């Protein structure tokens, strides 16, 4: 845990100490760019992998004589992850109506050349909407989404369980599954993330790792 905190102490310092409004890509953990540590940090960030939560994931592998790659969705895999300090909150805090104050998607790409000691990182916001997003209502057993004009996420009314203090799983025919990642900040923001994960390597040329995060940030509603 201390190792992970060490990766993002500056992020938390700027976000919390200076009291800035929450941003779409806040509260994320990143591997260090030094290639000596990148692989170890990446493994640590994905160490809380759950086979049950990821039963719903789909991964496609591609390989040729010169390239190899992987594409996964409905997955918890990602070289960037929601801060672990936001997990393991009391599920009683979920109960009620939550307004979606920010909805959007951002993407982080790390890449390295064979003889380089440092990864290159780029990030960008793919889309973001800060109003008229709708709301989600939680009981102790079910949640219902009432999202507005959101073609990416159909509205649903599902039974749910929080698995390992981290995964928002829903009931399916085969049991509970789902790699949606959930966390709550000490300021009371609820964060819900869905990942898409891609890797591509060209033998002797480069390695690229890309994580896309579709995120909802919610605040407890002041209306019934």
C-alpha cells in the first residue's frame, strides 16, 4: 500500500490540499515511468484482480510474426487504476440517490522503445459532460440507473454486491460478476470506473500500453 501511495503523492497533494473541484481524471494511480520500476508497479496496481468479477470480461489476443497485442473490455485490467484508498467503504453509505455530476472517458497511453530507460506517457480526455447526466439510486440490494441521453450505458435495475471492497458486481444468470470499479472519496464523491485495456508490441521496436477509463463521478443528491 505504501508503495502505491508513493506513486501518486503529488496528485493527492494538488487535488486535496488546495481544495480544487474534482476533475474527471482525479484520484488515479500510475506506474513510475522509469523502466526499472514500471513493470513492478503495474503488477502491484493489478494485484487485486478478481476472477469472479472478471468472469464477464472479454479479451482478444492478436499475434503475427512481428507483432503481438491484447484488447480487453469489461475488465479490471489497467496500467492506471483508481486509488486503493477509496475502496472498502461502508456499503451503507451507498444507500440513497446520487446525482451524476461528471460523466466522461479519458485515456492514458504508456510506450517505450527497446533501448530506452524511460516510458513516455500521454493522456487525453475523449469526452466529458458536466450537466444533465441523470442519477443512480442504491438500496441495500439493488441499484437503478436513471441516466439521461446516455447511449453508452443503458438504464438498468439490478441486484448488486460489492466484491473485495472494490468491484460493483451485478447479478447475471451465472451469478454475480462485473469488473466495474467503485470508490468513495473522503469528501463524499462516488466514483465508478469501467476499463478498456490494450497492449501492442512490435518486436524490437516498441511496446504500447493503453487504458481507457469510462467514469461517472456522483454526489449524494439533496433532493428526494
